C-alpha cells in the first residue's frame, strides 16, 4: 500500500507507544502529525529525531490535549487547513492509575482516567468525524488494553475506561461503515519500555510475566505494526474489531 499521500494523526505521541506508532507511520512514508499535551520542546525534538531516522520530512506536531475540547477542535482545524484531510486517526493518549476503589482513595483519579481515556477518544473522533464521513474514507484505530477485556484488580477505572473504548469501537464500526470509515482497536498486553509498564513494581511485573505464554513483554513496534495493519487496505473488510497484542496472555 502506498502511504505517501496518507495523513495520519497520533495522539499522545510524545512517549512510548505513541512515539513508536508515529515513527512507524513516518517510516512507511505518511504525513504524520504528532499530538502532544505537555512539552513543545520535547515534541520538537522527537519530530526532528523521526525526520532524521526515517528521511521523511512530512512530520509535524500539534498541541492536542484530548480532554480539552477547544484545543482538540483547534488542532484538527489546523491539521485540516494544512493537509486538507485526515486519513488515519490513532487515539493513543491514555493514563492509568492503580488503586483500590475504597472511600480513602479520592474519586477524582477515576474521573480523570475516564475523562482522558474515553472522553478524550470521543473528543478526537467527534472533531474528525465529519470530514472523514464526507470524504467517504478513513480509518480510526483506538488503543484499548487487555485490561478492558479481562479486568485487572486495583485498575478498575482504567479497565472500565478501556472496556468503554472497546464498546465505542464496536458501535462506531457499525455507525461509520456505510461511509467507508473503519473503526478498530488494538488491545496491548504488557509492552516494554513504556511509561505504564515502567510504573509497575518489579515484583508485581515478574508475576505478570509468568502469565504471558510467550514469556516476554511486547514491543511498542509490535503494537505499531498492528495499528498500521488495521489502518491499511489489507484490513479493508475489518471494522468494529479489537485485536489483542499480548503474547498469548489472554
Ligand atoms: N504500556 C503498556 O503496556 C500498555 C498496555 C495496554 C494499553 N496501553 C495503552 O497504550 C497507550 C499508550 O501507553 P504508554 O504506555 O505508551 O503510555 P505513556 O508512556 O504513559 O505515555 C502516555 C502518553 O499519553 C499522553 N497523554 C496523557 N494524557 C493526555 C491528554 N489528556 N491529552 C493528550 N495526551 C495525553 C502523554 O503525553 P504527555 O507526556 O505530554 O503528558 C504521553 O505521550 C495508552 O492508551 C495506554 O492505555 C499501554
């Protein structure tokens, strides 16, 4: 598939999986827009790095805090002004928080997770849906999580939010299908060298590792390859699905 004329937007692109997905699409030759929340200096450096390693000069960035609807609206307007279209949206931005759902833990964290992981995904899809539906082509890939399928103790808000993303994917897969816009999700298991896994204590991590059939963590590159497959014409008859990338854990 020729990716050179495809415009790909990745949210949460400043770190780990989002950075890897962005670099992968740049490597394929796409016009990639990296959405960032916190540091402009950091994203400028990443964009420069990706341009140098892939030789693709069509890599840009946009301020895109997915929880702020005004920022989201402005970001997609800027992208549409610059490129005229969005072919692929990868909703990768996400946060997690580990803690028991008991009165001593404040609910604000649960709200923040739901707001970022579900509403953030909805905000971005809402901002891009009309142009995509009107152009009658496009692909949305949401980054869910294995925890949204199996549930994980002390990760209730995160697991619920990712189950929500999976439900959203199923529904929008049906809703947008008549417009030739496909909506799928990738549900990673444990991915090495990422913010989320690095925050898991070592003793807990070694217990998790024992449950992985392939006896190793996944790589961000393996997630990125799955995302580009789902976004590509090779997956032209796939919509509403969640592809699990977990080394056989589930
Ligand atoms: N790592 C894993 O093993 C794993 C497993 C299953 C699913 N996932 C999913 O994969 C995605 C990426 O995970 P990761 O481990 O790469 O995470 P990470 O290293 O913690 O990075 C998270 C990224 O999301 C961005 N972000 C957070 N809140 C945001 C917001 N409100 N608006 C825009 N961007 C925001 C962060 O931006 P700033 O740094 O600029 O704030 C950062 O770039 C998440 O959706 C996660 O749930 C990860």
